[in-house]
C-alpha cells in the first residue's frame, strides 16, 4: 500500500515577530518523520512524505496515495488548526489515521473538552476562563479556584505551562494571566491545582484498549510537581516514568474507566493519550486528552509508555496503522450493505 505521511516540521516554520519561544513546540523533528517512515515501511508499505501546510496541499494533489498516516499539527494559531489536514483529506475522500476534524477541533479547546468529559461522568478540576485582564480584575476573589494553574486554552505540548504558572493569590493570577494573554493572544484558564500524582494513559484501537498507565514522578523533592514545559524538555534528568503505575487496583480501574469515557464522548479514533492528576482520595481528575499524541521514537510519552510495556516502536506504529485501516474497512463494508 502507498501511504502518505503528513507532518509539520519545526525547521520548516519561519519564526514570526513577537512569538513565544515555545510557539513551535508541537511541531515535529526529522527524527520523528524518519522513525515513522521506517516503521511503516517495515510493514511492507511504501511511504510518500507529504509534509504540511502548502507543501502538503501541493503533494496531496499530485501524489496518488492509498492512505495517509497523519501527525500534522496544522498552521497558524487557530484552535481548529489540527483539523486542517484531516479536513482536506475528507474533501478529497482520502482515508487517514487518527481523529476526525470535529474531534481534533474540540480537543484543542480545553474548557469545551472538559465540559463534554464532565457530562460523561468524568471528574475535572474547577476552572475559570479569562478572556482579558479587565475581566480578571472584575472577578470576585473567590471566583478563582486557588491554588491554580494558569494556561492558554488552545495550546498543546505544555505550551505556556511553566513551573511559574502555579498561583496562590489573585495578584499572582493577574500577573501570570496578563503575561499569557499578551504572549499567546488567546483566552487563558485558571484551573484548580490538584496536588496528587500526574498520570498519563495511552489508548490504542477501536474500541480502545489501555496501552499503559504511566505515573510521572519527580526525581527531586519539591514543594509541588507540575509536568511543565521545562520538565518535558529535560525529562531524562528531572522525572522517572513508572509504567505500569504502581497504584491501588481500585484507582487504576477508575483511571481506565475515565479514559475510555473521554475517548468515546470526544470521538477519538485509533490512538490517544489522556492526562490526569490524582486527588487525595485517588479520584482521577481529567486534565486533557491528546487525540494526536506525539510519536517521537525517543521522547514522546506514548512511545516511552509502550517501550516500558514491552512494545517496540514498530509494533506501536503498526498497531495504530492497522486499527485505522480496519476502521475504514469496516466503514466500507457497512456502506456496501446499505
């Protein structure tokens, strides 16, 4: 099968004026593209590198591919940017891996995602969305769920989430929120800080199965731990990844159940990663879901998790690809019966 690979490389994006230094954090590296290419070719397929943005548009119109393995994050600062490539593929009637445009657009909107997940019975931290600094100043002191983390509402890969993003007072909240509003030019969210362990869950398949439940533990003692951008950039020195997570079976069941509910209600497909913080009583509080989880062969959480569960990188990628291909095959069979 001839499989196209859609992606956005950091080195292909020209830095603009006055953008945050983490503006391109979500985009991929040549290492990821090479790893995916090798893993897909190992299954007997040929790979066409489609790239992203205008390059993708040109290539998808001139290359005849049977299927697209999509990891493109999209261009611009739009909250629907991850839906750009799947939307084009659907318009051209080309099947692809991963979530559809609606799911991707919803999941990049953190408050909306939390509302839908909460409706499915999953616990979520309290939050207050702040659209501008005037609104923040007008809020009553008890309107903010302090202590809180202040973060942009339409970003991924921990963009805008730093160790200094945790605030304990309205004054601190105003300072951090003002900075993020200026730098990221989008609303921010003050989210209740849940002090327990950080846990991430990998899901693969349709219906999904748990690939692994991984606890992220700091190597050094600190007043509080946050899986922030600084930590993710220096993960080998700063954290231990415990997978499978050594947690009580009751808590693990709750985490799995909450992950399945989030995956289903948001319409994820083929694979995803779900992030939680554990409350004092073991309740998993949903933070966010990534239906387009990173697949870097070395540093992505989903890949680290798979490796710790005894999977090779090739096995992970082939499982995701096979799940997507089988999903399209089932859809075609259903349409023929109608």
